[in-house]
């Protein structure tokens, strides 16, 4: 022990506490993003809000931890901080899931903010208290503070990396939360016993047991917790072979296991109208699909255009496995499914290799921004053969600022751009069509369902979306506004 660093907590223990508490905060932050996604979606705004709450908790905990370390001996409060922090972590999942079943989306986020803020603040208070315990003189204050701050930062980095690359990809969210809470409770109980005796640890341990019990019995909105989504397949009670794939809170795909030509969703019917109005019936097509979901369009085109070949890029391997397990997907020479980000998949495609490219990839209600830009669309045009068609599904409402910006971006690359919309202008799904050949307006229009119309000169407004500037989430109008 160096001069000026004496105290009731040894250097190794102090480093472990600073490292571990900071790692726990980052694990909690990233897991909270996944926990709230089934109820309010996973958007830039959601990410920003959760990160903001976590940072506010860290700042509050650091400030209050430092203040109380000067008022109350840290050896009396350090163990209980970890104990209560762990107990509150165990309460996050059941509280959020029960409120998610009963309350409006905004209220779910408010509940998450409160339940995340409390344990994160307690854990952030650990480092200043440990620092106080390591100081006996001012002689080496800089060394002690700098060392513990550095290890706390490293702990945050390790917690972030392990959660993003290992924990979320391998174990359910409930397991992560229970394990984190239990680890904190055990560490806090041991530290409380070491510094204060067994009686001081009893109440927080009891609270942790209650939290763990509630977590086990809390409702589970997921059939499969993937690295990106809360996924489940729901049978259609009105159609024997009907199955709906839900990703988070949204219906992403509908398939009929007995009849691949049956199309349920409005935008999928619009896809079919655009395709069938652009090529002769039963003509085989080489198709690139960005975004797999339930693979509705590959099934439909295989059934209606025998000999068609499909390459699908789907970023989520668990969705592909769910397709195979519950939706009867069989890959082969005519259907290749590759787990890869769609932007990278398009980049790997050969020039003039596809008749049709279908963009149907979503993060929440938004097409991921890097799949909307002029650079991506330019690459799509490279992949398309002369006379090929690019179809995009976007969701927007109200003034449809994002849809209009995407139309303008398409017009910056393709000479012919069209749009299929509802006749009442109510928003929802917009199917955008782009090609280097004139679009057959009468043929496409004649195949549309009632209530839909084809625009061969759609309104374009706003910025051309580029890799340097693509404010997709900010342009989107929330549903109902």
C-alpha cells in the first residue's frame, strides 16, 4: 500500500468495486434498451432517451456519492449500496413487463426511466465512496482518484462490449438481469458483512429475493429473444395455415403455410401488383431481398413464377432459425438466405445480376438509415439489370416527410420513380418503385386493391438522403400524429 492510500478497503478490492459497479451500469443500460423495445420500439429517440437517463443517473450517483462520503463513513454505506442496487435491478424486468401489458407506450418508458435511474445512481455512487476510503492524506489524491477513475472507465467499456457482443447474443434478457442483480446482491452482502456485520445485510437481501421471484413470474412478450428483436410467431385463428411473425411490437410478416400465394398485408399486395404489372405472368426472376422477415415474397414469387431465384440478406440469425422452425422455410438452390447486413449484401452482389431488388428491412417502424441513402441506391442500380426494378417499403404518416425525402433520393439516381399510396392519404405503408425504364402505370394500377392508387410523379420534398446526412428518425412522423 502506497503512502497516502491507506484505508479500510485494500487497493485490489477498491479497483474491483470501481470496475464492477461501472460495468454493471453499462450492462443495465444496454439491457434496458432491449427490455423496452417490445413496447415502444427501438428507434434513435428511444436509444437517446435511455442513454440520457443512464448518464443522468451516473452524474447523480457520482455527485451524491461524493457528498455523502464526506458526511457518513463510506464503510457503513458501501455494502448496502451494492445490495440495494442489486435488489432494484431485479425489480426492473417485472415492473416494466407488467406495466408494458397494461399501460400506454409513453408510460412504459417513464416506468423504465424510474426503475433504471434508481439502481444506476446507487451503483455510480460506489466509485467516489471507494475513493474516499482509499485516501488518508492529500499527498497522493491525484494518483488514487486517477487510478480508480481509470478502472471504472475500463469497467464500463468491458460491460458494454460483453453485453453487446456476448450476453445479448447468447442468453435471454431475463437471465442477464437476474444474474447481474444476484451478483450485486452477493457482492454487497459480502461487503456489508465484512464492514458492518450480518444484520445490516438482511433487508436488502429480502428485497432481492422478492425481485427475483417477480422476475420469474413476470409476463414474457417474446418467444425468442434475438440479438436485435423480441420475436414470436402467432397463429391466425381465422385461417388454418396463417402465421404472423412479430418483431418487437410490430407485425412484420404474414404467411400461409398451406397457400404461399395468399397475401395478407396491404404493402405485400402492392409489391405483387408492381411486379406483376412490370413483367409477363410466370416469367422467372432473379431477385435480391434486403430483409427477410417471414420470407413472404420469396414464397409468393416461387409459387407464381417457377424458376425464380432468390438471394435474401437478413441480419438476424435467430429470425432465420424461427422461419425454419415455425414457418417451414427450406433453403436450396432457388432460395439462399445469408445472415448479413443488407448494405454489405448489396455491395457483394455482381453488377447487372438481378431483375428485381426488394428493400423490406426495418428497425422498429423505420428503414435503417444506411439503407435509405443515395449511395446505397446507386449500388442497387449497379446490381440491377437494364430494365430492372427497385421496390422499397417505407412507413410514414401525416406529412410523410421521410417518404417524400426517400422519393427525392430515388429520383437522384433513377430516371423513373413511382409510388403506391392509399387514396385517402392516411399514410401507413408507402411502396416506392424505381427503374431505368418507364413504369407501366396502367398495368400496375389495374392490379392494385381498392383504396390504393399509383402515382408516377410522386411528391418529393426535403433532403436527398446521403451517407453524410440521413436524419431518417427525425423525418418520420409518429403513428397517430
